[in-house]
C-alpha cells in the first residue's frame, strides 16, 4: 500500500505552527541587522514543531555558520508534565514531517538534536551563537534551564527570543523570563503579544535602530514603555480593519484634496472670465434691452 503524504508547503503560511507575522518581521529585522553589522555566529532553536520559525531562521544562515534545532519530535518527554504538554498540543508531530517541511524551503537540513532541550549544551559550544529562539517546554524549570543555556551559548551582544512569555496558560514561562531580567541581567529590547526579545549586551543602540525602522512600518504599531528604569518597546501588528480604515481615511483625504483643487481651478477660471472685456461687453449688451423694457413698462 502506498503512503499518502500531505502536500509540501509553498509558503510559510502553509506551515502549521505558532509564528505570528509581527514576529516573522522582527526575526528578519534582528537577523538582518546582525548581518549588516557583520556579527556572524550560529543559530539555535529550542522547540521547532513543524518548522515554521526554523524555516525563516534558516534563510539567514551564512557560510561557516551552523543552525541547530532541538526538539523531542516523536520521542518520549523527560517527565510526566512535559509528556502531558506533548500529548495535548503536539500529538501529530513527527520528525519526518518537520524534515519534509524544512526541505521544501532549503537544500540542507539543520543540525537536528532530537532530545530534551536540557541536552543542548552537549551539542552547541559556549558563546558560539548570535541568535537563540526559546520555544520548547512551557514548564518553569525547563524554560529556566533553556534561558540559562542560551546565556551560555550567546556572546554578550547575542539575541534571545522567548515565546509565550505572557500567555495565560504559560505562567512558568513568564516567571522564568522575568526572573532572568530581574536576577540574571537579561535586558529586554522589545515585546510582541507572543514573544520577548532580549540581550545580555548593550541595549540602547538596538532599540534606537529598531525605533527608526518601526517609524517607517505602516503595518506595525509600537510604543515605548519604561520597566524598572529601562526602556522597553511594545510592538504589534496593526489589526487588519484598522489598517484598512487608515487606508480608507487616506483615500478620502486624497479625493477631498482633488475635489478642492478642481473647485479652486474652476473658481479661478470664473473670476478671470468675469473680469475679461468680452464678458463685460456681453453684460452691457444684455442689460440695455432689459433697461428699455423696464422703461417701457413705466409709461
Ligand atoms: C510551541 S512548539 C514550537 C513552535 C515552533 N517554533 C513554530 O514556529 O511553530 C513547542 C515544541 O517544543 C517541543 N518540546 C516540548 N518540550 C520539549 C523539551 N523538553 N525538549 C525539547 N523539545 C520540547 C515540542 O515537541 C514542540 O515541537
């Protein structure tokens, strides 16, 4: 019997997973910026599922750099709580499906560590990475360990992104992320509805560069807040209806300006006709018979 496989994805939208558009834009911005600044280094993803975020990260891999993904895929989780998460959310996940999706976009697979993320430091050298995406278990102890491992893998200017830092169902992730900020010297750069972006290095220049870029992005909303005396950028997609409304208002303003322009031209033409000699002669010619008629009625 021949096995029927799902069709291969043609775009990232076709890949199942949890990777919102705003985060796709920000991953691209952070990775492009590192490339512009000549910061080379390896990429690591802890928790890849069917490859949605991994596929995008893989686009930024340059010669001499390694991309490592770590996921349990179809293996047993290290403890019961983690296994319950796996059974609940990722029951249909297989390594084969991840590989097929990834291969639909890239010639070469990343280095795959099919193991609990607690094993990652057996495969990745300290300070060898420029970007680490933490998106595996949601349990506090695991995420705390993943962030500590990221701290080891990243040099000081490296970037860490943590998923689900504020979801209602993932308080353990929130606790681990903000603990790293409060106790481990992690500096927040920005947050989106789903992800936290930070660095253990200098943060002001990154935020200034990000703000300059965000100023030109019509589809992204942002504001600056202060948390514990440090700036923190909030970024999110403008909701579709709002973006649509903005477009409609712009179109109406443009139409109004065009109509106003036409009215002003017509007024100008009218004024110049009124003041022209032939107009005045014409008025005189029609006024004379009217005066004669009025004069006639009086007798
Ligand atoms: C939220 S999904 C990742 C989503 C993915 N980054 C995307 O863009 O769609 C979480 C992944 O973490 C994996 N995972 C959960 N606990 C893990 C653990 N302890 N070690 C390694 N992987 C784990 C799951 O198998 C699942 O694929």
